[in-house]
């Protein structure tokens, strides 16, 4: 399956996917990495891997609709089977999702439905929870709301701050995201009726 990965930042999850895709038995390959920020550190990492990159800098577009239209036009040439959002910091619209319904997934650094949105780790620590983690889910119009494909948990330790907790969660993000992409690429999970359906005949 041909995959496009969307990033805005350091791209460590994108790299975890790229490394998984290097295995000839892995059922996906990254056709392109798209960033909405020219300064995203992940762009250089993708290029080192020989993955083509495209930048659609937000501020060069009049509004969100133009920004998305421009990305959609590029995608129609690349013709990806699947899209992975990996630290892509812009909410995508229903119109963008429609042509790729059930084929866009995202990783979020909490055990959804807990702590959607920004400042996840600060809020997890503040809540007093002793466990947190990450979630890979299908992308729907609501932020961090789509059906859950998989989750991984880590402890919140005494003395954690947002940085130490984020680093611990990232280690399991890098394991979970390739597993979730593999399931989707092999047709072992699909979105139907607002749910993620698992099984070999999914
Ligand atoms: C990750 O924690 C991801 O879950 C969140 O943003 C962070 C991106 O990190 N959405 P990276 O760019 O993959 O290193």
C-alpha cells in the first residue's frame, strides 16, 4: 500500500514508520512526506531516507480551504492508499477527509478519549492519573475522536514533568504506529458504522 505521512514537527513517528517500511515483508511503503511547516525537522530525516517531501506552508495560502485544496491536488497525483498523520498540527476538514474516508489514521499521545487536543501530558500529570499512553485512531471530523485502532500504555512516575512523560510515551508511539499501519494495510482493521472493526476479514 502507498502511504503519505503528514508531519509538522520532528517527525520521529514518521521515522518509525519509514523504518518499518524498509522491511520487504512490511505491507506498506511511504510515497511522500507532506509538511505544513518548512522548518519541520522531519523533512531532512525523510530526505535522508530517500523519501520525497512536499511543503505546503500554511501562511502562503489565503485560508484553510485553499491550503487543503492545494494538498488534495497533490495527493490526487500521488494516489496514496492510506494517509498517516504523525504530529500534523492542523485539524483537517470533513471535505478533506471525505475522499479518504476510513483511510486516514492519526497518533495521539494519550489514552483517548482522555486528554484529546493540546497540552496532553501537562493535563495527564495534573489529573493525577498513574497511567497514560498513546492511541492510533481513524480520523474523523472531530479532533482526536475517531474509532480507536490500538493503544499502548506507560506509567506516569513520581517526579515526571511534561517532557519526561512525553519521552516515555514517544517510545511506545514508535512501536504502536507501525503495528497499526500494518493492520490497516493488511485489511485487518477497517472503519464501519463509526467503529473500528478488527479481524482477518475486516
Ligand atoms: C507525538 O507525540 C504525536 O503523538 C503528537 O505529536 C508528537 C509528534 O512527534 N501528535 P513527532 O513529530 O512524531 O516526533
